[in-house]
């Protein structure tokens, strides 16, 4: 049981690295064509091509669940839940809180939320593939923490 809890938390925090890595080297790299509409909206749809990245991680999470369910990977449930929990947290912070795709958390005004908004705004001031500062949702650079 303790192993599964540990694997869940390690997976959750490892996903922070994966979010940073995939954003910097994949989204702002060879799959910029999917991510570009997140920086400069070129359509009227509520959905973005960028949303495909959620599907990728969902498939990995579901794969872990299936490996666990079929007794192939004992820690598959913990891995899948860790990936899912990070994806849900990321969606709530990035898409709901920052980009207001759903009108929730508009009045959040604490030090962390201001730093998160400031850091994300700095990232989005670059509408091109290059020069976009990348960071995770938990690892907001300290320079954005101002009173």
C-alpha cells in the first residue's frame, strides 16, 4: 500500500517535469503546429489544436490502468492515478484558473495566484515558437512572486 502511495506522489511530481519538458521541447519544438493556436488564436472554436496534448497523456494514463487491471503492472493504478491527478490539477490551474475557459476562480488574489498569472502572462507575450519561457504549474519562478 505504501509503495502505491509513494509511486502516486512521485508520478504526480514527475509530471511537473514532463509538463515543462514537453512544453519547452515538444510544444515549442516539433509539434508547434498543434500548440501555436494556444498562443495566437486563429479560429472561433472553444477547442484548440493544443488540446490534443491532453489526449496524449490521457492515453498513457488509461494504458497504465489497463496494465494494472490485466495484472501486467502492479503499480499501474498508482501511475495512472498520478498522471490523471496531475492532468486534472493542470487543467484546473491552466485552463480554468488562468485562461478562464470556465468562469471560475476569477477572484483568487493571493501571492501564488498573482505569481502564476504574472508568469503565464510573460510566457504568452511571445506569440512565436521561440523565446517562450517555460515553467511548470508548481515551479513558478520566484521572480514572479511580488507583493
